C-alpha cells in the first residue's frame, strides 16, 4: 500500500512509525544475512531499497528544500518562524549559518536564490514584524469587514 501510494519504499518515522521500524528491521536482517530468501524476493519485487537513503544528507536537504518551496508558495516568502514550523525554521537557520561561514554548496545556494531565499534573517527586525502584522490586519479586515 505504501509503495503504491508514494511510489517508493522510503518510510519515514514521522510518516508511519511502526512501518518504518519494520522496514529498518528487514534491512538489518538483510545486512546480517538472516532474512528469509522468499521474503527478500517479495521485497525485491516491489523495488525495496536495501540501503536506506534516509540518512543521506543530500536526500534530506532536497526534502527540506521542497518543503521550503511549498512554504513559499503558500506564504509568499521564505521567512519561516519557529512557531510556524520548528523543523523547517531550524533548517533555514542552518542554511544561513553555512552561508555566513562560506560553507554552503554553490548548487544549494543557487537553488535557494532561485526561490528568493533571504540570506539575512529579518525575523527579529521590528519593522518587518510591523509590516507582517499590518498585512495580516488588512486580510482580517477584508474577511470580517
């Protein structure tokens, strides 16, 4: 079912904790050479990935980047607040930190630039907060009169 719905077998704990643990267990048995051959064949038949790529930092970066792209589509900016999405906000802060240190990969920097990523955080800028609240009030007035 998961494979049909998602097109892959990369189950994350936050998606389905029990299934993710079961998948990890199958990989563990395979690495130990203890998985039954018929079970291995069944898993192979659905394109099961024996080496987990969930720990692959480039895959995680891409997943966070796509999450940020969706955030921007919804909100019109890349200024993620901790109270809005804690994990994404931490990732955004980390990208800024890497940039300040001159350690961000150039291709990643270009991808972030392409969506209008702001390298200097303005979340603590009071004028930005005022503007954000003003726009929120304008929207509120439109909806409520």
